[in-house]
């Protein structure tokens, strides 16, 4: 996974729990990287170990850490690192989400070993957006947090419900997004 994800975990922990807890989490996860470079590749297992250690140290369930990470990443780590994409990718939560398949392909085009998520969309007549997600990493809990984070970024209230999940045997995860 690209370093921009681990960097997001670091920033979230430092901001909410402080630097000492971040040191403790890194030690627990057996991670001795002095810092994370945004476009460099790190093992997926390292990201998972950091998330598990963050759950242990914070007392939160791992799923909640993933959702909190996603909510935080958009307005903080992501918006800082990719300001150009944030400025161009839409002026509402709906527009931004619908652009995310294209944005991931563009951003990772020149990144070696990148494996971006793939999204397909269905816009329902009643205004709901179905966002279908495919990735061998199956990070739908992070995806839920990221969608909520997009709502926070645009100052919009959203509801997100997962209606199909790869971990339960479905071919892809589906997030139903309701714009309130
Ligand atoms: C302009 C905004 C964004 C940029 C530049 C961006 C960029 C990236 C990059 C570079 C990765 C790492 C890919 C890899 O390691 O191969 C990633 C992962 C990911 N992104 Fe984004 N992202 C953005 C916003 C979003 C949003 C809004 C969502 C969902 C609503 C999203 C969903 C994900 C997920 C779920 C992953 C984990 C990888 C996986 O599922 O396999 N991203 N993103």
C-alpha cells in the first residue's frame, strides 16, 4: 500500500492520542520506518498491523479505527497531499465520489506497483448513489469512513449503508449513499 495511507494513520493517531501513543503503536506493530513517503510502496501487512495496534492502544474495535481513519484522511492527509486533485474533482460530495474511479487511475498511473481500488456507480431515480467497490484488499470499512469523510469535507450530511460485501461472498462491496 502506498505510504500516503500509513501517513494518514500516523497523523490521525498523533492528533487524537499524541506522539507517545504513536511510538507505542509503531513498536507494537513492529514497524521501524522513520517516516512514510507518500508514493512509496509499503507492505499491506504493515498497514494492517498498524491499524490493529491502533485499535489495541485506543481501545476501539478495528472496524471503528478503519472508519475513523477514512473520515480523517479526506480533510487532512488527503486534502494536503493531493490539493490539485481535490480542487478539480468536484464541487459536491456526489460529484467528487463519482469521479473517484477516474481519479485513482490518474493518480496512480505513474506510481510503480500501485493497485488502486475500482469503483462503478449507479445513480437511482430517488437520488441514492450506489458505489460498487472492488479491490483484492477488501477495505470496505475504510471506504465507508472515506465516503463519510467526503461528506464532512463538503459540509454535507450523508448516510452510508453497506448492502453487499466481498467478505460475505459477494463479488463486490456496495455502498448505498443517501444525501440528506
Ligand atoms: C483526490 C482524492 C484521492 C486521492 C488522490 C486518492 C489516492 C489514493 C491512493 C494513492 C491510494 C493507494 C493505492 C495503492 O496503494 O495502490 C488510495 C487508496 C484507496 N482509496 Fe483513495 N484517494 C482519494 C480519495 C478517495 C476517496 C474519496 C475514496 C472513497 C470514497 C477512496 C478510496 C480508497 C480506498 C478504499 C483505498 C484503499 C485501497 C484498496 O481498496 O485497495 N479514495 N487512494
